[in-house]
C-alpha cells in the first residue's frame, strides 16, 4: 500500500498508466493467499482517493479486481466512490481529463473534488451549489478545458448567454484544436441572434469536418434566419444526403419551403414554376406512412420526459380534484359550477319536475309582497338567519348582501322568495315581478315561521317544499371548494402541454406535407 500511496500522492505519477501497470506486476498482487486482502485494502483506499483517469480505472478493473460490468452493484453500497468512477456510465466527471492540470501548482485533489461537485450539482440542477463549486474550482485553476465546459453549461442553463460566450472564447483559447469550442460558441451566438458570428465558427468546423451534422444544422438555421434560403437549403440537403430519414432536416426543409415560396412568389424570375415544382417533388418524395413514423419517433425521442410528466400530472390533477370536489378535473369542476348558474324559465308545472338540488330559475310571481323580514349570512359560522327589518336596522347590519323575504303566488302555489332590495320594492309597488334565483329543495323552518306570521293565504293554496333564493349560499349544494394547490397542479400541466405544443405543430406540418 505504500507504493500505491506514493504513486497517488505524486500527481504526475498518478496519471501515468505505466506506473499502475508496473505496480500490478508485483508478486504480492498475484499471491493467491494475499490477493483478497490486498484487493480489500486497495478498495478502501481508492474509495477515498478516487481521482484517477478512466483508462487507469479500466486497468484496475480488468487486471486487479477482475470484475465484470454485471457485478458492480455489489460495490455500490460499500464503496460508492469506486462505483461512481469505475462503473457509473452517467458520471461524466469520471471521463474528464487530468493531463491539462499538470501546468498548475495546487492541491490537485481539492481541485478535482470541486470539479466533481460542480458536475454533480449541474446534473441535479442544484444551481446555487453548482455556482459555488465552479467558483471554488476556478479560484484554484482556470486553465482546465473540462471545467470551462461546465462553466459554459451552467451559463447556458441559467440563460446567461453573454457569460456563456466569454467561457466559449476561453475554451477555444485553451483547446483551439478541438472543434467543440467552436460549436459551442456558434450555438451561443445563434441564440443571441448573432448569425454571422455563428456562421464563421460553423464554416471553420465544416472546413475541418464537412459531415458534422450539428454544424450543418446550425448553419442551415443561420442562413434561414438571415434570409439566405438557398444556402440554408443546401445545408439541410447535405444532411439528407447522409441520412435520408433525418426527420429534423426534412422538417427544416418543409419550413424553409414556405419561406422560399414567400420570397419568390412576387418575383419575376425565369423558371420560377419549374423551381416550385421541384421543391414539391423533392420535399414530398417520402410516403405518408414514413413521415408519420418519423414524426412519432421524433416526438417521443425529443419529448419522452415531457410526455411522461404530462401523464403523471394528469393523474395527480385527477386525484386532487376527485379528492376535494368529487369531480374528475378542472373542466368537470367548471362545468359543474356553470350548470348551477343556468337560467331556467319555469312554469308552475315545471317547478315540480325540477331535479333535486339547487337550480337557477326565473319565476313570474303574482300577489307578491315584502314580509318585513330580512335574511343575513354569517360568514364565520356559515349559517343563515332572519331578522325583522326594525331589528336589523337597530343592529346596523343592513348592506348590499341583505336578502329581503317576500311571499307570492306561482300559479296557485305559494312560493317564498328571498331577493334583492330592488325586486322587493317592485313587489311592494306592483305585487308582481319576474324574479331570478336558486330553487332550494327544503324550506328552512325559520323561513316558514317568519312568513307564516305575516301572510294570510286562501285555503286552496298550499305551502311548497321549495323556495327561491337570489344568492346561492355556500351552505347549500354548491360545488365543493377546491384548494389553490389543485389549480396550481393544473397550471403546471398546462405549461407541460405548451412545451410540447411547439414541437407538435412542427411535426404535424411535417406529416401533412405532400
């Protein structure tokens, strides 16, 4: 183990695979009696000293531990760092470079720990932690291309495009031989609307690698934004020449076709008709079934996480509204509430055939008058109570929500009516009125008492089992209150659909194209 520590503590020696190959030739490594114990000690050490280049991890796995990729789960709990750097294919930090750090004089493990933390925070979208880790690493050394890539990714994800452009410039400065820096800079310039600057980098990339699909695609979009549709068409056709089933390139050509048509429809040019026919023939050469399959694959491949999220939120919204209001969702809740407000012009016969519960009706009443009692609603106790007008004025509680208790005839039936001041005054003056309100299936005993004490009815009239209330009180059969969080879930679901909608329109246009 002393040799292992000596190699690890010397950073130059640590990242040289030849030193590890030599170490693995030691007799103790191949001694069957000691090999298990040595492997255990080495695992313990590497779990806390894990910053090794990927090729060295591969060497250790193959020669020392003789693990296979079907067995790493056994190490995940006991040696999590060994698992993360040796086996976890999602851990991009394990694939980052080490040789670029040789120029620095610093505590290498401290720096590598900050770099690793920065990647993990970015991967988990923990932006504050990523910012802190990146800052700590940059304080130690700012000449590591892999760290600069993380800075670009952070600035891009946080929509700090000017910062991203500066980091792209730094990446090109550090690694001018790598095309990635130019592509990253072109991507940021395109987002900033600097299409000419983006094209300079893209032209350089395509000069080095003419078949680079990403560069061709960005160049096509740059030309399209600049109105240079022929050049854009050339870029997208280059992609299709390499892969005729590239749905993204075909979709871009479909959109470009509309722009080309718009640009030349009012121009006088020789061969215009033939040119348009060629566009139609070339863009429409794929059969409908092929376009449909490609469109579906493109939607799923690009938005599968979005689709899964929408499905989950549908379930969550359904559960929330069903639990709180007994309806399947916001539309059912609104429909249920709207049905309460539907106005029904009711005759005496139709009144008897109304379904149970509360419905809004319009009644023509005669021989109607104010009883001298008023209705009040206590918001705290959510109860309705009645007071004589003199008592209400004495308490000073009369307001715009006060209901005035009246009695009238609907045909030969007595109907109790709780209505507004204006309608009560109309009944007082004219003894007839057309009244809107909500029919309630049970007449409260308090209302019967106050009405009976003030009304003399002919013997043929009978007291109904319903009454009209101008306001739909919450103590009746109103739709249940739904918490704000349920509507927040609905809003999140709508945002999920909006994210999907733009791509959906493009794919529909692609599939429909003939």
